[in-house]
C-alpha cells in the first residue's frame, strides 16, 4: 500500500500497524533489465491480504456489523421496498440497500447487467520468491517486461529475502504473460515456483458509467475504480466504500442513494481517475523517453514520490511540462 492509502486508512480509523509486514522507502526503477533510478521516500507498506482483510472485517464487527461466514452471495433482486440478497445456504436476506464490494467477478454488478469486456481487464501473474535482498529497504518496479504493464518485487518480510514478485498486462496479452513472467523471474535469479493469476478491471479508456442502480451501489473493483497505471486499487476501494456509506447514511429515507453516491464519486474520485487514464496512455506511448526524463530530473522523481504519497494528484502532473529538448517548467 502507498502512503496515500495508509493515510486514508488512518483518517478513517482503519489502520493497524499489526498488519504491516515491512516498509520500503526506496523504489528502484528498471527498464528492460537495466537499472534506471531510485525514487526516494516512496513509503510503500507491505501487507498480506488475508491479514489486512481479516483486520477490516474485525473493525466492521466492532462497529456493529454482523459477519456471516461459510457462505456466499449467489444473487440479488430489487423489490419495491428494498433488495433481496440470496445466499448459498438457501437463506434470503432482506436489505434496504446493498453495497457490492465483491471484487472484479462481482455478482452484484452482474445482477445489474454489468459485465467486463475482455479488453477491460488486466491479468497479473504472481509468486512468492526468495531473491537476493536489494538492500536499504528497497523494492523494484520493472517496466518493459510485459506489454502495457510492469513487473514488481516487494519484500514481504522486514528481514530475509522473501519477495512478492509479479507482473500485470492487459488480458489481450495473456498468452504471452506466463512466458514473460518466467523470463522475468529468471532475470531476478529465482528458481522454479508456483504461479497465481488474478484479474483487475483497468479498461482501455476512462468511462464514467454508472456505479449502481436504485438501492444497489458498487464500490472498489466491482465498480472498476482502480488506478489504471499503477493498478493500485485498495485506495479506491476504501475511498468509494466511504462515499457509499455517506450516501446511504444521508439519503436512505429519501431513496436517492445512488444519485448521492454518484455525485460524491464525481466530486472526489472520478476527476483524478480520468487524468490517470490520460497519463497511462501518454506514459506507454513514450515510455523509454518519459522514464529517461524522470531519471534525469530530480524534480520529476520527486513528483513521482509525491504521487505515491498522495501529495500530488494525476491531474497535477499536467503542470509538469516537458518540452522536446527536455526543459521542464511549471505552467
Ligand atoms: C496481482 C495484483 C496485485 C495488486 N496489488 C495491489 C497493491 O499492491 N496495492 C493496491 O492498492 N492494490 C493492488 N491490487 C488491486 C487490489 O487488489 C484491488 O483493487 C482491491 O483489492 C479491490 O478491493 P475490493 O474490496 O473492491 O475487492 P477484493 O479485494 O477483490 O474483495 C472482494 C471480496 O468479496 C468477496 N466476494 C466475492 N464474491 C462474493 C460473493 N458472491 N459472496 C460473498 N463474498 C464475495 C471476496 O471473497 C473478497 O473478499 C492488486 C491487484 C492484483 C490483481
């Protein structure tokens, strides 16, 4: 998680240092196997999803939520007064409102007729690998190992050499992903390993769309709210869930929940995501040149740090004007 995400969790009283396995302060950036530059003060917090998700579930229970385990939602149906939630144990739960936080394969989204197209999805291959330590609290970001995506190596323990290694690319390149991943892990010096694959919604272009209907709201991956360049999704999942809860609390009686939620997303999340999509398109169309400039100019590396730390938004990057002869100025 970036500092941007951790700061949000702190603001919402959802942060626990107990779920943080290690932190990285330096991001080492590579392109096609060559080391390019360090991004200092990167503040990457490494967690394990089972620890983190368990902590969030416990926090919800502490606040009065009822956690039902050992079953899953199989479908939902809108009624005149609310929503029916069907579960795997043939139990139907009545609800006044449903927030679908059920990830990229969301049953809630599908029950609204929303399905991802193949081109809307990215696929990642990941492994836990023993690697030689980078030294100095560092982790690695590797561009040029897959098409229109990147590879990463994050240490999952503060001492030792166990790393979460992965790479992600649009689903249309999935045929070459495993080959690229094997090549990447060989380059990192790792031997045979188990590989897991995951999907992430990162459509080719920004789409405003709708994020629910009536008394049904979608948050996080189910809504497609993910940083399309970095693939950072926890921030947007938490932020959109916060806005969904505000919309529900303030508007349930009037029955205008979806309108209020959509409005909050329009004000807060969507404008910056739009710029993130624009940035991704520009970045991948000129990747070697842009990486070269970031390596050359301290100021651009600091902008990278600020982006990760949440002190700069994608829309602010438009202020960094880089002319063809490499001169950087601020509008
Ligand atoms: C390989 C990979 C690496 C990533 N790395 C990062 C990273 O470093 N930092 C970052 O910020 N983001 C990262 N992301 C993105 C991030 O994981 C997601 O954007 C984020 O988890 C979205 O949260 P969510 O709650 O919307 O969905 P999820 O985290 O997918 O959670 C959905 C939950 O719903 C449950 N569920 C699903 N269907 C049902 C059902 N029918 N009934 C009941 N429960 C159900 C699931 O079990 C799950 O617990 C990564 C994604 C991938 C694929």
